[in-house]
């Protein structure tokens, strides 16, 4: 632990991050600071640059420009060392689906250099906690979309990372499992870990996150504590106000007919 007078570096600090694909600028100079111990939400419309930003912040995609610091360490200067601090659930994750659920978590733990005894104990804990124990010996290829999401989350958690970066972790997950996952992540953040989640569900972000950043067109529009960003409105209303583009549907007059055409 650093001495009391030495400031703790942020869990994640992104400086001037840029990424271009062909003629399209996906991320245009994003700056972001995620405090240690926070539950940080990243929200934005489709195509806003959220997934690209998270991919660069976790070493899955190299930025054209910019710097990523994880707990004060430069990710791209020491990718192997810094990635050991991270647990990542990427968008559209491809799993080794010819393994069983238990085998997949075990494989993820062993890849992290953990001993087999610790991996076995944590695999059992994760399968029970995520309600996958009954399907531990089922091939992942036979899992539902929600089960696949949960087993991928288990793989991200098995090595007890300092920072969790989760792209749409609640997508396709049933309400009971989603509640369990929220409890796990909230307890993790309260114990000193840091969680970053991207989500389209504004109500969920407002309820579980203490910080939020709104991203659109590759830029951060606003970032900070959730209550400050909301500015007295719901997060959804504030989001729509910031991002714009809401349609009133007036062009669909044919949907509002009350006549019987039969």
C-alpha cells in the first residue's frame, strides 16, 4: 500500500485516445478517468465508439494515438504485466465452445498462471454463484446466449482482477441472473475493485453505477458522478437531451389508423 500522503492513481486513465477505420473515425480523442473502487457506466447510442474505446483500454485493439494507464501503469508499454490486472468481457466474445463450462473456466485460470488447486476451488465457486453448476459438464456450444454470457463473465473473474471491464454484461441474461451479477459486481467494487460496464439500459446504469460517461460520435459528452451527470433528470432523459436524434414517429401515420379495413 502506498503511504497515506501519496495519491492513489486512477483504476483507468485514458488520454487522447483515437482510432480510425478507413475513412471512419470511431474514437476521436477520448479522455476518461475512472476512480479506484468505482462502478462506472459507459453509455451511448449504437456506433458511438464504446466498444472500440473499451477494446483499446484493455489491450484488445491498438489505438492510433493516445495513452492508456491502468493503476498508474502504461498498458501499451507493458501489455503483459498490465493485462494481469484486468478481467475483460468483450463484445461478441468468441469462446472455446467445445469445452464444458467447468473446463473453460479452468482453462482461463490456468492461462493466468494460477495453480490447479486454486483454479478448481474458484471454478466451483463461480459455477454455483452464477447458477451454472447443473451445466458444469455441458459443452459451451450447447449453452443459451445468457449462459454463454455468464460463463464468459466467470472466465473474467477467476483470477480476481483489480479492474473489470465488461461490455454489455447483462445482455441476454435473465432477470434473476442479472440481479445476482449486480450483487457480485457491487460487492466487488465495495471491496476496492473497480467495475466498468457499457450498457444501453439507462435505468440499470442509474441504479447500480456511481459514475457514468456519455459517449457519442467518438467523443465524451459528459462524465462524472451519476447524480451530477443527471442534473436532476432521469439518466435516460439527460442522455436523450445530450445525444439528440429522438424521433416523434409522425411519419408513420398508417400505424395510427382506427379504421377497419376488412
